[in-house]
């Protein structure tokens, strides 16, 4: 904790805080930001293999779940600060899960679920939605999986329920106090209360399975619309309930593709409007633009109107080239994910400076490319989109194949390239 306090006060961070704030408010900053995005914490969607390579399990000291969660967060912050020279800001806040009522003990673990698309096990999902998310995995965390459907019929639709955000206040207060003791009161402790992502299609797939959804848009369009409508409205209601209870914090929405934002003093941070919301529909990459516009876009627009104020981030690792003109119509859209499969030239032309382009390197960058090839890709990217408001990202990192130094190499080269284009 002492080391994190010292690192957070490093002289490089004030300028980076201003840079990210201006950048995400669509100001053209002197140097294009560089970001190596490593998701934090525990759970199946928090880069567990990568973090085991960077911070080996046998180097960790804690076995108690709460202590282990906090220790890993501290070590992750320090690893990024010490070893990866990108532009991420070190934020010293420690996030812990709340305790749930005793009747819901199955969800009171210390793994992260909020906002991650695979974050709920079947018991958690059943508590929230009335039906569980059942999966068959080929191995451990990060392995392939298939969905065992729990929703197949009209009768199953009636089994769905609107999720509730339920917290055991007294037990959670005790957990916060214990966390504060563990860090000696030197770091802020906050609750991560979000269990449901803004991705209704991913919830639908977790209930029905991919095959049933892809056939359903042809064979059962009314059924798909009913389900999407229910999930969307229930998601909105869940997050409004969190906000009403005072369990929303805009800072909780940073960290996944949005490293930092200075919030003006007059803005209430405990509101959905002040936070970033990640909307995604990656499982729908097989839908044509026309079908996407019918079965996905209306529900995303319904959410985007109420869950954020000009801070919608659209994430999609698939090829979105032919869907850009549709997705850009989302209310409050600010950041747009440009995957290696999306045509950057088309995206730069269609999006202009109306949005932040989050340009992501190809996975080959880590495992195949030489340093010369890394530099060539970064240079081409800047040549194509350097006049746009963009940041260069290395993300969706599942493994470094035992060579964590590749992350530092990429960040160093990216910083050098962006400096050459600065002005």
C-alpha cells in the first residue's frame, strides 16, 4: 500500500490525467495516447493467464479471498507502473465486492463479474435472471466453451425475472472496514456493485446458445425481439436501481479502455450520467448490417439514451466496417473500438473527429511480429488516422506466451512513433 501511494504521486501522472480527460472530450491532444489494456482483478474475464505470467502465483502471499484480491490489485498497479511505459494513469482505489444477503451466499465470492461478459456463473445468473447461464468448458479459465441453453420455449420466457441489486449492508460495511485495515487506511476502498453488462445480446446468447439465436432471427424473429426487449429493459432498471441506492461511482467505469477522467467538482459522481458505459454485441458478428439494424441497434439505442451522458463506449472485436454507419447513430456515443478486422481507413473517414477512435493492434503483434513490424503497423496507423482523435491500444491479451517483456517493447515503440507524430 505504501508503494502504491508513492507511485500514484509520480510526477508523470498529472499531465496524463489532463491528456486523457481532454482526449476523451474530443480535443486533439499534442501526442496520441498509448494504452496497454490489461483487465484487472480476478474472475474468468480478467486476463487470468496473462496476470499469472506477469505475477506468478507462487510469488503471491495471501490465501484469504479478500486479502488475495487486494494483494493482486496492488501488485497489478505496481507492475504497470514499473514495467509498462504506456500512458495509463495509476489510480490508487481498491475495489471490493459487496456482501450479499445470506440467502444468496453463492454470489458472495471475491471474483469480479461486473461488466465482464462471461462473469456470472450459473447460480449468480439464476439469482439475477431467474434462469442460469450453463456452460461446458474445454479446460480452465480462458478456454473455449459452449452454452447449454436454459431458455428455449415461450414458457421459459415466463421464468425470467428482472434482476435486483441486493446488498447486505451490515456485512458489506464489515468487509469495507477489514479492507481499510489491510491497507492501513492509506488507500481509498470502494465497492464494485455492477453485475450486469450493457450487452443484451450476450445475455441472450448465455441463455439460448449461439446456434438458437442465429437461427432465431430467421425462424423466430418475434421471440428474439421479445427476449431482447425484456433483457434491455431489465438491464436499464437494474442500473437505475443501483443509482437510486447510491451504489454507482463514475470511477468504477474507468479501467476498461478508459484509463482516467477528471470529473468537474460540480458534477455528481454517483450517477450513471457521469460514468462510462460499454455497449457491445460481439456474438452478433455473424448478423448482416440489415439484421443488426433490426435486432440489435434499437435496443442499444434504448439503453444509450438513459445510462450515460456523452460517455458511451462501443466495443467490438469483430469487423464492424459495414456497421459503422449504423452504430455511429447511438445516442451519447463517444468512443468507438476499431479492431484489427475493421477497416481503419473507412472508419477514419466515416467517424471523423466526432468520436474517439480506439485503434487496437492485431494479436500477431505479441506472438509473431518483430519489433520492426510492430513499428511499421504503428506508423501505418498514424499515417491513415493520425489526424483523427485516436489512441493506440494493445488489448484482449490472453497470454504473452511466457514473455511479459513484449508488452514493454510494444509500449516503448508505440511511444516513440507517437512522439514522432506529435505537434
